[in-house]
C-alpha cells in the first residue's frame, strides 16, 4: 500500500481507498494514465494488482466458486488476497491496453476468477457503494470493446457507477506519446477525478449510494431469479441471508 503524491488541485480533498488492476506488468501508457487519475484524487491510499504476476493461474472451470457455500476457488492463495483488495477499495480502476480489440489475456483471466461476485450469484454487499473507472489504450480509437468488457464486470459486481476512459495514444511507449495527447488525457483524468470525489463525498455523508440504472435493473432481475427460480442453492441461501429476496437493497 502507498499514499499517492497529490497534485496541487487535489490538496485538501477527502480520503479514498483505491485499488488499481493493471492488465499488463508493463509500466507504459495505461499505467501512466491510471497514475494521472489518482494524482487528481484526494488523500488516496493505493493498492496495486499487476497481472499476470499477482494471478498467474487460468480458471480451470472447477465450479467450486459457484457450488461451494464459501465460494472457494482452486486458486484461493492468489484470489483471496486480490478479493480483499477489491472489497477494501472505495474506487476500483481496471486498465488494459487493447489486445486484438479486446482486453489482455491476463485481464480476462482475472475477471474470470471473480465471476461468482456477479449480481446473479453472490455479490459483495459493499460493491454497491463503490465507484469504478475502466481505462484502455490503443494506437487509434478502437478501445470500445475493451472498455465494455471491463465495465461489464464492474457493473455486474454491483459497482454503483463506472467511468470509461479510452485513449488513442498513437504509440506503444508513454515517453514517446505526443505532449498534446498527454495534456488532453490529463484534462480528462482531472474531470473524472472531480466527479469521483463529488460522488464519494455524497456516499460518505449519506451512507448510501445512487446506483446506475443498469445495476438496479440487474439486481431486480436477479432478485426474482433467486426468489422464484432458485437455480443454485448456495446463491439462494446467500440472497436470503442478506434479505435481498425481500425489500432490502444493498446500496442503502
């Protein structure tokens, strides 16, 4: 864990816990854009996950995360510490360069390992009060699908609101990216940081979050599935224990 060095604009803003997941170990474009974003937040405590170093195993389709009551994983020695970092955070940032119009293979492996946290299964309750950012870079404006794949997981984990930041950096090495492009990216990260801080302040003060329509929609669909479909007993038991099959909402 480290405390982020702040920009002058961020001084005096509120505390925030941030977990960043890097879809590659290469500290270049997506890494530097994520760093630009967190520099514009308040007094932020940062935890970082570098892939594939921190999760070197592929999902092996053992289904333990769905069938076991404790939602254990064959690779729990890697997955559980990462899960704790996600649960700890107020803000989750997922980053990936565009690989063949999609996320990097290691980012896909990461997201696969947390499929049981989707709303339709056993989402972490405090996810509904978190915010997210997805960052993708490419030589040109072909980052749409990559952003969507990462945002889908954040939405279906229950994250209240997720911002998308796609950047056509026109280079594979950050130090060679044109200064005009870097300045435009810095402006975007500042705007997103301001929105994140404003919403985080509201969540902290109210103790509840205004979640996006997509998250609310899938929560209601999942509630009906667990109440009447009852397809997977561990999922049903989890929802009933939380009171979600009735009128309880996790974001309130």
